[in-house]
């Protein structure tokens, strides 16, 4: 089962993060949370673990209208929100990988037609954001 949509872009780390934020914003997503995995690993596990993971952030992206529809259809969907978007780059890599949760995962777990409609909308928006980043 595939649960993410992924692209690799030949962008420097800072530019990839900036452009990811912009692409998500253009599709109506705000960033509710941000986890700097590298910094967390450095603090909790040490420099070796941080270096092994490389630059790695998890953006908790949320489109409030979509989240509202999903929660109205099935309140337990909150466990799958926000939509996580990962921007990662290994220490020696020349490109940055951007991965977004595949919203169809919600449909596979729920089966609700209303959740399916929300997932289709989210899928189109996240797909467009990734496509914009790839171009």
C-alpha cells in the first residue's frame, strides 16, 4: 500500500522548504505544526543520529474547510489530521525529497463516501502543490 505522494527536486534545502510552504499556501493549506526532526534527534539522540537523518522537517498542513468537512463526516478522522508533508534531504544528497500523505489513505481506512469526497479534494490540492514544486 502506498501512503505518500513523493517528488524529488534539484533545489537547495532552504529553497525547497520555502517553496513547499508557498505551494501549500496557494492550495489553501496553512501550517499548524512543524517538527524539525534533525534538531529533535540532535537534542534527544545526539549529533550522530541527527547527521544520519539529515535535514528533515514534518509540516502539519491543514486546509480548514477540508478538515471541517472530514470531521463532520467522521469525527475520528481527527486522528489523521493534519495532512503531513515531509521535506527531507540526506547529508550527501543533491536533491530534496518532498512527500505528502496520500489523502486516499483516509478512504481506505474509513469507507465513508463523504470522507471520500474530502479525500478527493485534498488529493487534488496536494497533487497540484507537488506538481507546482516539480515544475
